[in-house]
DNA sequence: CATGAATGAGGGTTCATTCAT
DNA sequence: CATGAATGAACCCTCATTCAT
C-alpha cells in the first residue's frame, strides 16, 4: 500500500558514504544528500530520525562489510592472512577515512546513533585484535625485521591503505604490490 | 593613538592552522577562530576579506615554509636528499592533511584566495618535480628495486608522511625509522 | 468488501477533545491525533478536509451537548434553574476552556469550519441570553444583592466553572458547593 | 562601542509575555516575536540562547514582580492582607495563565531555562504558603463560613483572578468588588 | 582601527496535506 | 476506502558578514 518509495535505505546510505568522503563530516548536509537522491529533503526523515543517525548507520554498514570479510579470512598462514586482510581493507579503503569522524557524532541526540557508534567501536577493537594477533604470529615465526618496533610495523602497514592508487591498478594486484613493498622495501635487494 | 592592536596576522594564521588541523576545513568557523584569539570576530575582517582568504593564506604560508626548507636541500646524494626531504615533510606533517582541502575553497568569492591557492598548486608541482628528480636519480644509481613501478614507489614514500607516530618518537629518529622501513621493508633481511 | 473502517467520526472527535484539553489548540497535532486512534494519519482526511474543520466540528459537538442539556432546564424557579445550569456547565467544564480557543481557528481555510464556528458563536449567545434571563429574574425576585452590578454577578458565576476541583468532589455536590459559595459567600453568616 | 541595540531585553520580554498570553506556549514563535520587535529574528539570539530561555526568563520576571509585591504585604490583619493580595494578583492577572505552561518548557535544552523554572516553582510554593497562612488565620479568627472546606474557599478565591473584567472597572475597585462578592456572596444579605 | 550589535542566508527538523497503490 | 510514502512550508538555530559607534 501507499506510494512506492522514492529511494531505498541502501541508496540513501550509498550517497551518504560518497558525500561524507567527499565533504567530510562537517561538510555533509541533508540538502546535499537529498540533492543526490530523487526525493525531497524531508523524505529522508522517513528513514532516519536525524542527521546523526544517518551518518552512524552509514558507518555501521561500512564496518559490517569489513568485519564480515575480515572474519572470513583463515589465520593459519599469518603472512597470507595479512595479505588478504590488506586486500579487504583496500576494497573498502574509503571506509577508513569515514571512521575517523565517528567520534564527532553527537550521540546525545539519538540513541540509535549511539548504538551504531558503539557497534563500530567494538568492531574496531575486534579488527585491531585480529591484526595484532597476526603480527605477533608473524614476528614469532621470524617473518619480520626485529630491528623495527612492532607498533611502527603495524602503523606503516595500516597506513598503506591510504596510498593513492594513481595508476588505477586493479585492487588484487594493487594489494600484492603494496604488500610486497611493505615486506621487501623499495630498495634493491 | 587608537586602540591597541588586537592580534597580528601571524597569530591569526597560527590559530587558523591549528583549528584547520583539529576540525578540518568544513569544521573551521570564524567564531572558533576569534574564540582562540584576543579580539573580536569582526576584527578578523581588518586583515582578510572573508573566510576563504584566511584559509588560503594559511595554506600558502605553510607551503612557503616547506618550499623553503625543501629547496635548501642539496641534491648531490639523492638517497641522503630523500631522507632529508622526508624529515622536512614530517616536520610539517599536519600541513599535508591541510592541502587535501585546498580544492574545497570557493575561489569565486575572492581573487586573493584564488591567487594563494594558485601559488600552492604551483609549489606543489615544484615539490613533486624535486621528488621525481631524486627518484629518477635513485633508480639510475641502482638504489631501487626495479620490479616496482616508480610511481608506486613514490606514492608509498609520500604516504609515509601520514603514518601516525603513536609512540611519539622524535621527528629526526621517526624520519630515519620510516625511511629505513620504506627502503628495506618490514620483512627479515 | 474493502478494508475495515479504521475509526469512526465520533471516536475521532472524542480523541480530538481529549487532546485539545490536554495540549491546547496550538499544541494539537494531527500526528498526535492519529497516534491516539487505530488508523493512519491520512485516513483522517476521509472525514475532514483539514485540521481546522476537525477542531471546529469538535467544538460544535461539545456545544450541541451543552445546548441540549441547558435548553431542557425548566426556568420557572430561577434559582433552581441557575443551580441546574451550573451543574450542566460543570459536567462539560473542559469544554469551557476549549471555546476560548475558538477564535484562533483560521476560518479562511474552510467554509465548513467557518460554519461550525458560526454555530458555536450563535449557541454561545443563546446560552448567554438564557443566563441573563435567569439573572434578571433572580434580581427581580429579590434573590440578589443589589449593591453588585449584574454583569459582575454573572461574570463571577460563569467563572466558577473553571474552579479546580482539587478534592475531586463528585460533580452534583461540587455544583451545590460552588453555588452555595457564590450565593452566600465565603464569610461567616 | 558597536551599534546601538535594536531593542532591550525588557522590551523583548514584554512582547514575549504579550504573545504567550495571546497565543499560548505552543503558539509562541520567534518569528512572531521578532515581528513584534524592531529587529531581525536572529537578533533575538544576542539576548537568549534559545526559545526556552526566553519563555523561562519571561516567566521568572513575571513571578519576581508578583513575589515582590506580595512579600511587601503586612499580614497582621489577615482579611486586609487577603484583599491586598487579590489586588496584587489582579494587577498581574495574565501572569496566572502564563505559569500554567511553565512545565511545558523543555529544560533539557538549556540550563538557564531550567534554573529560571526552578525559581518559578520555588516562588510558587512561597506564594501558596502565604495564602494558606492567611486563610488559616482567617478561619481561626472566625471570618469564614465553617461549613465550606478550606481548600474550596481557597480555590474559589484564587479563581477570582481570572474573572473577566468586562466593564473595565479600575483594578483597585475591581479587586474590592470581587473580594466583597467572594466574602459576602451574590445573594441578598 | 577595534568593536559589539544586526542581519540574511542556509541547514535541521516537524507537520499538515497530497498522492498513488 | 485505507494507507504508507512524499513533500513544501514553516520553524529553530548558527554563522559569515556588514554596520555604526
């Protein structure tokens, strides 16, 4: 019954993600959002009670994606797992920028937003633990250069995600290339 | 003699930089700025005609700093030069984030802002050329792993700047550590 | 046969009255109304063309109630009639507050609303005339203190209706008590 | 320094009071308010942080007026004191309607509003106590008809305030007239 | 020049009302 | 007919910018 929907919740979140990446959290406006959808600004409120909920839901969804893919990775071969993890992160590279703004969301306004952000935070630690687990393993198995502190190794690895892929190399190869550089370095062997 | 000067242009830009880094371009407000200075909000307009000009001037000044330091580096030993360049960039690491927002500035509002951004863009290419020059040299001298495309090597090198220094290692050592990792990799030699 | 009827006109007006008393005219929303009924907000428009018509219809119905009860009162014994009239008014005490908002209704929107309000106004004068008739009679029969202007006597009598019944005395006794106070005063005899 | 003010805080509260009485709490809009002042709507925010604070400040000011006048009344002659108190209340008759909406104010938005409302509540009980004190005294001194429960006597007395003064009798005489009616009743002595 | 005050544009949100199923 | 969804008008509030002292 009723009219058919102007846009789906999923489309809404897609555009939200795009605009958040493009303009940052503070530059994200509902007018902008509705301008990138087919309907009126007020129609957005059929889906979410306020701006905070939209952003939080967007972040949660992005996190769920990553979490699901990451948890599907087998961890028996730690170096292989790290490589796969990097691929996962690269596939959802934008999401990394997104989450940096998670704490800017005013949770007082909406419990739904607060819950979503709570989920994101939890998932964040889950992911971190997985990463640390794999790195410790890699170190124990002697894959890593022991003269570099582990946190630095991890930091650099994680930072690879944001390397701009200016040659538009397909993600799987891009992931391999970055992993190779990270492991072997840019210098002559 | 009239009222005593409220704040200097330099103080204004200092706070602008701080706040831009803290809140991002879209989260930067003149109310915030005047709140971090000693005078009234309206006094800002004695120095700059509008918000865009302030941000543009801030970016220009930051770029001038880097440009000056970078141009002072001798380029005879290319690897040494790269190491020094990385240090320079790390010293002004925040500024790197800043420049990402340069294109968000609405240049239609003010020609002064447009000019400053133009300067920033030019300087950007100057820096890139220096970097490329050094990298080509490094490749020619056989310092680099030839199996990795040069743009990727450069991209990864440049991206090192944003690696979070979570252990708060002093910049000179931090620079050496990152350089070492970039050159030699995280893996066992 | 189609869908089953969502709610009757009478239920709609019942809730409208309740909510008008609870929140006042300006605090009365259709969202609130539909929230207190079984059907959808849009279904309301099957019965009334707009908000104004609903409120006007509600007022008219309340007025009809009072009018009917009031006109059934015999006026041979004027003091007895006044007592009965007070009881009638007290039984519909809330309605008295309601009518104060009658003039706030924007009649330009709907002729139906305008007609209903017109009816209410007419009935209002009818009631007033009845009251005046009885008061004049009471005065002629020497029941009233002649040192007080009749309009004041009437005003105070009418205002009794809004006296808050904080002890929750049943309406018949409450009516007698107020009437007694009005007639005899609060002072020692 | 700076421009001269468009309107004073006091003018703002005057209009607020007028409009609150005219339209009720829910019908009070800042657009309405600015329309009744000389400046723009946004100028209002130079004085108060939000709508709630305005209404709360308005109520507080009205209460302060009454409180001050009421506390200046000598209580040795209780009947005289009651008469004077009635005069005070009549002089600020509108204020009585105002306060009924005090609890509608959303205090979560502003602590300033919360404080003002707290003040109003406290003052309310102060006034009630004064009234009760006087009534108990009046009863003890045998001025009151003992067949009527005191709460009812008080309720009716308090309700006198809202009696519409349709003949526009000056307040002092109006007060005397009402007091006389309340004490002696409308009936023949 | 420095400022406090004024203001309009713009964004968030609600709500009466309309529309298509 | 009953409904869920769509929508524009209207309101609250913030902020860049202008103005008069």
